[in-house]
């Protein structure tokens, strides 16, 4: 594959990853904020004596094999742990592609740096 084609593909993939990171970061904040609010509300259902008022344990239809219920009350039914994992792996992939991109253009980077920093003033 020719270098310009590879560079184009790298930039296109980086742009898509950056867009995904932006969207997943916003969703992550929204979902995790919603989850924290839900936890705070769930914590407030206990009375001062420690008894529960109206707390329901729904382990029926939404249960996973491990016995923990799936939270279908999050925005867009997004599992926060999956979202965080996808966001982290997209970030790792983005960093790797940036390193590949810099490696592909290293001679250009060093050449331009040499040209800029070796110029004598007023020439």
C-alpha cells in the first residue's frame, strides 16, 4: 500500500475513533450521572431505623446468569461497564494509531524541525 493511501486511511480511522470517543465520553457522563442519581435515590429509600420502604428486588426477566439484575433504567438502555470498556479500548486504539502516524511521518517531522530551528534570524 502506498504511503499516501495509508496516511489517508489512518486519518479517516482516527477521525472516526475521535468521533466515537467524543460521543461515548458524553454518553458515559450522562449514563454514569444517571446511575449515581439512581444509587442516591435507592439509598434514600431506607428509613432511619434501617428498614426498607418500597424497595423491590426484580431478578426476573432482566437477570443475567450471575444473578445480578441488568439495569434497564439507564438512558438508552446502555450498560455503563460496557460503555466504559469500549471508550477505553477506543482511546488505546487511537493512541496506537497516532504513534503509527508519527512513525510514518518521522522523516518529515525531523526535516521540518531541523529546517525551522536552524534558520538564522533575518535571513
